[in-house]
C-alpha cells in the first residue's frame, strides 16, 4: 500500500475516533439516573453538594485506547514520509479528543503517549537562525518545555524527539508525595489558561534517578557505537539525554523543615544526569515555599546548593549550571533582592516565571477552580514578560534568563527574547495545541528574526533595550 493510501485510511479511522469520542461524551451526559437506590440514599445524595463527575471508567479507557491507536497509526504513516510534516499537522485532529477527558487524566495520558513513542518525531533540521550556545551547551533552538509536564522523567526521549530545544523535568522532591487533593487541575478554555494546584506530586528522586540513569546509560552506549562505526560521521549535538538539552527541576517536600537539605539531596542524586539544574522556590501550592525568595533566605539557600554541587567530582565539562525559578507575584524590592543575589553569587540563570496566584479571569468553570492556585497560560504572558524585562535591567543582562509564561506563538517567543530572554519555555499552550504547536512556533520565530534582520537568536536577546 502506498503512503498516500495509508494516509487516507488513517484519516478515515481518525474521523471515526473523533465521532466515537463525541458520541461517548454526549451519551455520558444523557445517561439516565439509576432507580435502584433507596429513597433515603436518594434524599441524602440530593442534599449533598454537587460535584462534577469524572468520566466513566469504561469511557476513559475506551477513549484512551482510541487516542493511543490513532497516534500510533500516525507514527506508522510517518515512516513513509517523515519529511512532509504531515504527522505533526495530523495531531490537530487527535488533540480535540483530550478535551473530552478530565484535565489531569488527559495530562497523564499525554505523558504516557510520549513515553511510549506515540507522538510525532521531528526529523527535519531546525532553521540555522534558531541555534545558540548557552552555558557552553549547544541548543538547536531556544524553545523548551517547562517543568510540570513530565514531573517524573517518564517521557524525556519522546518529548525531546518532538523538536524541543530543551526539556525540563520535575519538580522532583526527595521523598514521594501525593500532592494536593483532587480535583486540582482546571481548564479555562476561553482564556487559553489552566488552573494548576498539583502541589509537587512526585514519585521522588530515587525513582527519577533510576529512569534518568537508564537513559544516560543508553545514550553512552549509542555514542560509543556511533564513534566506532565507519558509516556514521556526523557528530551528535545535544546533552546528556541525547539530542536536546535536559534540565532537572528540584523541589522540596511539603512537610520538610529544612528546605536547603531537600535541594542538596536532589543535587547529590540527580545532577549527574542534568545539563542544568533548577531550584524551584516559586510554586504557590507548597506552603512557605515562596518565602525563600527573600534576599537572606535566597542567598543562604543558593550558597548551600552551589557548595553541594561544587564538592562533587566532575569530568572536563564541569558541573551543571544552577538556576533559580521565581514567581511573577513579586514587588520591585523583591526583584532587586533576587537580582542582587544572582549577581553576587554568579548564579547561572533565572527562570521567569512560574504560575501566578492572581484571581483567574471570569469564566464558566468548576467553582473549585476559583480557589487559590496557579494560573498559567495566556493571561500570564504580560505579567511574566514585565517581570522578565525588570530582571534583565536589574542584572544588566549578565545573568541568562529563561522566559516562561503564556507563550503560544512564535511572536510570543520573540517578544520574550527581545525583552531579555535567552531561552523560552511553554507548557499550557502545548496542552491546548498539541505537538503541531512546536514546529509552528519555531517557524514563526525564525520568520520574526529574519524579518527584523537578526542572524541569530543571541543577536535579538534584549533588543528592546538597545
């Protein structure tokens, strides 16, 4: 069967999947109430507060299986014509299925799909204008996946394979913890936003270390094999996880009384697998965490973590760079304090920013979403970009900055870069746009750079201040 014929068959199958998903959702809402309950139980149920029911288990399993089959079918088609980019485009048909699912279940399904290779793999080279060097590491492009998507390093290879220049896993806590009670993730579709109250749910550093260690060993074996093979002459670019750069975001346990000890433990266990490390003190969902952003607290914390990293034995490439991720809900004095610490301790970078605790915009959504939590997505863009600009000025551009928050297009990424970001991260936009978003953002960013006469990303960093 030709590739075009296979494509037509798969598209017809995919339309069937979409129809099944729509029928399931409609059927679920129209399901009649059971009449087998006793009258007392019925009265008690009527008096209880209403909750949004999760999708039926059978429906979840069926829809999940259909999504897996649809994406898997697309992976087969990609082998017939990888260069066409059709597979990335086709995921726009699959992505609406995820909207039929509970937000957290959809997130888990997406991670599993990436972990098992049921996602498109980018074989086309990135535009040369997008390449850049940071911390002595070569990035094929400046577009990265923020921490919070792959919390437990389950899908690093699949995510990097989709074409991200770098992927950041975590936050990883020393000990496993469940995080906050469910429901804890809510979509605000009309605003392109998400309310996230996960609360550092993590399988812990031991589990993550085993996963990263296995991947690191696989990478080393591939490098050894390719270096001795006469048929392979190209030098593989990327970092410790293969093509692309891997960041590891470290968190603290909710009940821990010694935050520094938690971060130090993370450094000792995971830094050997990381191209860069992040101290996350910006989550709004861990009590007291953001207090570590104060000048004295931050200085003491960074000193201890830097010392833990530097006392370890490193090869010629040296220890991984150490960054700090901050919140967007900071005063001018807070920003000045953080900038002063970053400059004094020669911090390798800052990530700006995490989610905001500001009230979400008016929206038709579950009332629980109106409680305290992290707002991400488009409503965060202006706030996080303003913080980015302030920090670029305060650090005089001497500290590499990663712009994060509300990026959903190449133009958004370009604005972050002109505002002082060397690298850019996204997360919420991927949840809404799916894998097709990645090549589109890179193409749009390249167009923006070329339009304004920049020969590289690095030339455009901080351009608004020149």
